[in-house]
C-alpha cells in the first residue's frame, strides 16, 4: 500500500504551486494552503524515483537517443490499460501538451483562422490561440443540475455563422468540469466537425485519471474517419506527478497530417525528449499500475470527503459531479461575489489558494477549482478554513 496520507512539504523546492503564492497572490507562502496548480502533492511512484536515482548514479548525463524501448512501453501501457492499439509510426515526442497544441495550431491553421473551444475550459487554450494570432470561438458547455454537457445545437449554429473555423481544441477528460466524455457524445461531436472540415486537437492529459464508474474514450478509437481528423495529445505528467520533467507525446494516425507536423517539428529543432523524462516515463509505464490504481481510489475518497463536507458545513457551495481528473469544480455563485471579489476574499480570509473560475472563461465566473491531489489532512484543513471564511458572507 502506498501512503497517500503522507504530507509532503514542497515549500522551498522551486515548486510553482507552493513557492509562488506570495508573488502571484500576495499571501505568505508559509501561511497558504495552495490548491491551485494542477500537480499532485504526493510523492511520485517509488519505481520512477528509484529508476532515476540508479540512472544518475551511472554518472553520464549526455545527449539522449534511441527511444524505441520507451515507445514499446507506452504502446504496451495503452493496450494493457485501455485495450487501445497505438501504432509506432503514429507517435511523436513533445515537451509539454501546451507545446504540442501550439505547434498543432501553427501547423494546421493560418493567422486569422478561427479555433473552437468549450468553456469553462483550461485557460491556456484561449491564450495559445491568441498568442498564435488566431481567433477564439466559444462553444460554451451547458450546466444542467450538477453536470456539464456539450451544446451541439449551439455548435452547429456557430459553425453556420463562421465559415472559416479550422480547428477545435477538445479537453478530454475536461479540465475543470471533470467530464469524461461518453462515446456517444464524442461521436456526435466528431460527426459535426468532420462534416465541416474542422480538425480536432484533443488534450487527453487526464485520460488515466478517470473515476472507477467511468471510462476514457479516445476519439481516435471511434473509427478510421475520426482518427484521420484527430491529433491526440497524451502525457503521464498528471498521472504520475511528473510535470517537472516535461515529456509528452502526440498521436497522429493520418499520414499527411503527421508529415506536416514532423516538418514543423524539424524546422523548430524539436522532437528530442528530455532524457530524464524519458527514463522516468518508461519506468512509470512499465511498473506504475499498482500505484495508479491505489491513487485513483484515494482521489475518489477525497472527492467524496469534499462533497460530504460541503453538503453538511457549506450547503450554499455546490460541488459539480466529477467523472475524471483530480480537480473539483465548485459553484460559489450563491455567495454573491464576482470572480475577482471572490478571489480577494478567499485569499485574505482563508489563505486557501484556489484557481478562480473566471480564468476558465466568462461562464466560470463565481466558480473555483480545487485540487484534490493532496493528503486528507491537508484537504480537511483547507475545507475548514474555507468554511470559516464563507460563513462570514452569510
């Protein structure tokens, strides 16, 4: 059994989450409970850490190469965990998924083109589109009860009004609302996009972090036509808490699209993975099953603890039902503060640092995203602080 209850002190370790709170929010790093950045406060799997230690002990840390054994480990992982066959030639390396998405934007669209996103969604999607001098087009998700759904009627209307949409960036599973999109939803979505010659870039960063009663559906597993229109971004950064090692992969079944991507990659002198990252993810893919299975159980218990706590102690806070990720999306609109007001209030009164909903799009205003990938002790302390603070607004 892995001890996920162990409190790992990440302060003064160059941690963005723990060591940049004062700079970003004006709250003392040592007083804050930071639950904002989407990495985990658990130790990475021992099999990964020990593999890295052994490699470093050998002494030489020169240029890397010949990563076929890593590809084999990755392909075997997806076959074992998902029953999904990935062909070797479909795969390319990237540093981060953000890097892959931005390169995909530059490869498959031109300046001025329009790109779809589904807010509330990971804020970097809109940032990357704007950075590349493309135009953001929003197809907002619909909140019905305690769950979000795609608004495909709205999508059809948007496409009818905007003939120059070239791409959609899909979050699957969705950050921050926690949906693991069903096969039916993805089939309906992809049908609309294919009919309108809109390429899909699918961010599957959280694909391994799907709760036990649900499953992850890869777009490219839905048939050849969908696969030929899809760029899939994968990484085990989130899965095994390896974000600092920056190594990801892109899956491109369509040979023409793949060659275009590789051409841009070569011009940018990219494609070689971080050496230590490659060593780490090979170990994770080969030996990380048990750690991940136990992690998923712990995260679901944390989510249940959050829901039960809020229902009893802060009933005006509505926890959105989650199917995937270690991120909870919480509706605090009943407290009557807009996003900036809510952020300032919670930072000052609770010192619990959360990702504010407005950063995920205008329909996220009044929501917060809370990172559940921490020990139960830390989660309990954070929720107790939030309870005391929010009761001041009653």
